[in-house]
C-alpha cells in the first residue's frame, strides 16, 4: 500500500490588505487595465503559454477572461467586474480601474476601515442621487425620435477599441449599420410587455469593413446550395410560406446503445425502418403545404431529395444558436420528435431567397414582421474581426439598455472629473448633523472624499497614454487633454480646443488646474445639460445604466475587500 500524505491544515492570512504581495499584484493589475483604457489604449497579446488560441485585444471581457490571478482578493475583484460585464457588456475597464484605485487610495488613509466604508457609502449615495436628478450636469437625454445622440453613443463604443483597426469612414458606416440593425429589432406593434428582437451577426472575414451590411430576416449559411439555381418554393393558397423547425436529428441514425436494449425481429432493417419513418414525415410536411424545413442537426440525403422534388427547401446543420431567432421570427415551435408532428408547430415566412457574400452562400429567410435581422460583419483579418464582433454586440446591448433608460453620460473622462468636483463641493458644505449620522469627524469625511475623488480622476487620467498634461476647468469640472510637448505653457487656453466629451469648446475665459496630484476645488456651476450644436457630431457618450452600475460595483467591491480581516486558504 502506498504511503498517504498527511492532510495539511488550512492557511490563515490575517490582515491581507497590509501584505506587500497584495499591493504589488494590485498595482500590476491596475497598470495592465489602465494601459488598455480608451481609444488610444495599448493592445494586449494574450495566450496561455503552451500554445493554443492567441487573443489580441484591449477589451475588458477578453482580458479578464484570459488573465489568471492567484491572490484571493484579486479573484474577488475580477469576479465582481466580470459579473458586471455579463449584465451590462460596457464599462468593464472603468469599473476595474476605479475599484483598484479606490482600494489603493482608501488603504493608504489613516482612517479605520469601518469608518471608510460608512463614508464611502454616503459618497456613493450622493453620486447616485446627483446622476439621477434633473440638475445633473454630466448627463444628456436620449431622444429616440432623432438619431444624432444615438449615433454618438454607438460611435463612442466603436472608437473605444483600437484593435478593431477602423478608420473614420468605416466607423461611420458601422455606426449606421448597428443603429439600423437595432431599429429592426424594435417591434412595430408595442404591447404592454414588448420584447426586443435579435440581431444575428454573420461572419465574413478577410473582406473590407465597408462591405458589411444589414438585412431584415435571417441568413443561414448553406454551402451546398447554388446561386444559379432558381428557387421554386411551395406556398399556401394565401401566398405565404410555411416553415417547420426541427430540433431533433433527421439523419436516420440508429438508437444509441447507451439508451437501452432493443429487440429486432429477423428480416427487419433498422436503417430502412428509420428512413421510412423520415419519408412519412416528409409526406406529411408536403401534405401540410410546408415550403421550408430547417433542422438544427442533420437531414438524411434521401429525405432532402424527396422534399426537393416537391419544391420544399431544406436547411440542415443550422445549429443551436439559430433555433431561438428562427422560432421568434417565424412563430414556429421547435419539433423535438419525428414521431409526433402537429401542424400547430409550423410558422410562416414572407419570402425566401438565396444571397451570396464573398465565397459564401446563404438562404435568406424573410419574415412578415421584422424583429430579427442579420448583420453581415466584415473585417480584414480574424483578430480584428473577433474584436469587432465583441464591440458590435456591446453597442447593441448599450442601445437596449438605453431604450429602457433614455439617458447617457458624458464620456472622455468628463463625467469622472465633474463628479469629483461635485463631491468635493458637497463634502465642504455638509452640515455637522450629517457627520453625526455617519459617525465620523469632518476631517475623516474629507480625507475619504478626497481619496474617492482622486480615484475618479485617476480613471480620467488613464485615458491619456501620450505623456501630455491633463487639466480640469474650474467652471464646468470637465476633463481637458493637452497634447504632449506643451508641459510648460503659461496659458492653457492656447493649447486645448475642446473638452474630453466634446460638449464644451474653449470659447470662454476658463480657469484651469492640473488634474494629477493636486487637490480639487468646488465647481462654480454645473455644465450645460444639452449638447452644444457645434460639437453634437463629435460628442463622446457613455451608457448611463452601465456606468452607474459600474460605479456602484467598484465601490461596493472595494468596501468588501477593505472589510476582509482573514483569508482562509485550503492547501490540500
């Protein structure tokens, strides 16, 4: 008998925040994430060290998904940010950078953790109340009767990821396509519980981005179909096309031995029995005037030929991902057995045609009411296409969130610096009774508030990757980026033209201060609520719902980590 190793006791780590390993790991993670942030962010080349898939990206979902961290507190941070990304798709880097900065700033204060947590919760409530109030100076209303603000929102998402390698005409083209695709998914008849449709992305790689297009309905790739073949489709007497959707295999496969034992009489062929059953299904489909059959799995070649002779189009190997949009678009119900076929499971189509893009052939299912559309997405190579697909999905999700809450926040670092100015102003004007309610002194409150504001400003500073100075004005509290090479200018107004979000131009006699490493001052008044007409085309916007949630997640996660006194780790 081999010798058994004795069970090791668990490892107890007390006061994990005071350990150098956490500070070093947190600083490294923060540096990686900050270097990726914004339109000028640096790309990361991620691979697992032993070969396999290589990812080039600056997107938070891809970076956090490929990074492996060993410190338990950092695993908490990453899990929290990844949960935010799974729900909102956007503002992942903002959330992670802010959380890292909050931990670093808060743990450097000579204030008890329990007091820091109470004060930071009050600061968060001030932020959320301000962001959701009509007086908020860093948000804009989104008017769905006009496309200008929506275009700015989508364009801001697309330009934030340099790995897509898009130039301005390509960004403009894709912005219009994504917005058009989103409009297709909005139901024509709005009911009490209206549900948005779906945009299905169809990959076409090694093609120009401007070749991308959007079509109503659904494209299903069918390599065996020939473009030159005329489509003669069986229609009903009302000129509609019936469609049957099968989720079960129609290949005629024999039973799996793992499912049990079957008894076969002498002279009976299981293969012919299965094929006859399939042909009977085909006969019923023809009698029921079905014109299109879509199968998630494989259709037997004999059944395909039988249906084709009766002008029924067959599409197999559609895959699981297309089952829901086909069902949603046509009203059909997936048929899970070839032994029970009900006409109530059929759906309907307006038309069917064949489309060709690059070297690929597709069957185009055209619905009666468009709630599902196909975005044919092209890019120069596989790496750029993968990044573009992720960012297009994010843009669509941002629009979906915006239709629920038609607001947007100013981007380009302006929301962060404006909020920091607002919080500093509020922290100096709080009444003595407020400090008693929080159970802290005025000095403690202002120390935590300053750490909170410096964390917000550090996110804005992360947008700058070219060693230029970063300013904030004393009137609007917005963020202004100075080009590199102008570090000793006496009059900053000569070297800046507009703020980070683009809403304010340098047309007023503004007072400035350097953003990095200095204490802030209260703002004189809020920034304008409505975008300036002059800069409307260039406005940088962030998703309101995603950024508000990111702010909450970052602070709550930082508080959770600050509150941890022990880490108990199993060593077995």
